[in-house]
């Protein structure tokens, strides 16, 4: 059963009516194809018009849609010969961050990313994509391994933020995030990051300080969630839509500010409506970005990445 967001209620009502007419046609010998076609055209137009003028808060809702593709879907879609690697070699294996060797467009790469899970059991197992220190230390280990073997790093960002629990803080959450960010900047191999859903705070930037930062059209990327910002400024979460507007969390805004380098278009209605098309588009974009670093030295790759972030703001 499709999950509709609050602002999609008119679309949901049309889709329900279409489904009802289909059931009626199947149950009896009634020809209502013309009426169904008319309603489908109206539904498609409404979907296009709605998604052409989404507010930042509505884009935040789309970015969080439970049916958007996750790390495992992208890996299955455009990464071949994927060999997962686990553990930080110090404490545990954090399932909120996954990674391993693979190939994109025939190139050997190291792929790292957040995994939120897509049902209750998997969401709990992956801690809703909120990594603990051992997750970021695993990411550091994999980046160092990639650097050692001269393999580009590709990261897929999708997290509301790093896990804020007491145990995570006791194990050095802030230090792990800082060192992961530092490792991104120190790589002598190309790094491509893609914000595929939510890019929340230090939990996102820890694996997104890349040479090229891509972002899906309806993804969001910010230093704090709109709800968190609203609770600080106005002492109420009801102002989250206002906060989202002020924070410039959308791909278009961030492209204009120079925070992201490329916006990857999504299928009409968001990546959750046509995951295969979204996955294909992202895979093609990443492959193109990787190709642009051919024959560049480690020194120039590292310098261009550092210059990119020094120029922001």
C-alpha cells in the first residue's frame, strides 16, 4: 500500500478513485476505460504541479519518505562485485553505516553509506541510520583502506544525524565524527559524496567532505533538523516549516550557495515513486564524476578538496 504524505492528500484521493473504478470494471462488464484515462491524466498533472512547487518543509518530508531507496538498494542497483566489510577493529560493527569494495562503471571503488532500514526490524537493526562512534571509526578504516589501494571513495549520505545517546557520547561520538571528517579531507584518492535523503548535521558531513558533493533533487542537507532549529529559536516544533525555509536546506539553495556541486533530478513524484529510475540516475551521475578525476595526482585531488571547503561561506 502506497504511503502518501500530508500535502499529497488530493493525489491520494484521485488514486483511490481510480483504483475503485478499476475494481468496478473488473467486477462487471462495464467499459469505463475513458473515465479512468481521464482521471489518470488529471492525477499525473496534479502530481507534476505539486512536485514542481514543493516548499522546503515539504521537501524535508519527501526526503524522509519511508519508501525512498536506501543504501542497499543503490548498491544492488549500480555497484557490482560488492564485498561488504565490517567492524571498526576496536569495539563493534555499527550497522547504521555499511561499506565495502565494489565496482561502479567498471571502476574499483570503496562504497560507504548510511542504512536506515525499510521495515521495523531492519530499522531497529540499523538504528534508523543514526551511527555511533564505531560506525564512523569503521568509515575511517574503510577510507584508509581505499587510500592504501588507490581506490576512489563513494559515500551515500542518508541520516537524520549521529546517534545522540549517552553510551555514544561516552565512547567519543564527537571525536569520531571529527576524525572521520578529517580523514575525508586527507584522502589522496577522489571522493564522491551523494546526499540521497536526509543529510543531518555532523552525522552527515563525517562522510561527505568530498571532492564532489551530489544531492538528489528532493533531498535535504542541514546543520540541524528543522524541528530542532524551531525548538531552539521559537521553543516549539510547530515552526519547523518556517525553520526549513530560513535554513536553505534544499538542493537548489545549496547548489546556489556552493555547498553541493550537482543536483541529480528525481522521477516525478520523488525517488520513492520510481526507485529504479532514481537509482539509475544516481549511478550515472557518480560514474561521470569519477571519470572526471582520471590521471589526477593525489596532491591535486587533496588540494582541490581542501580548497573547495575553505571557499564555502
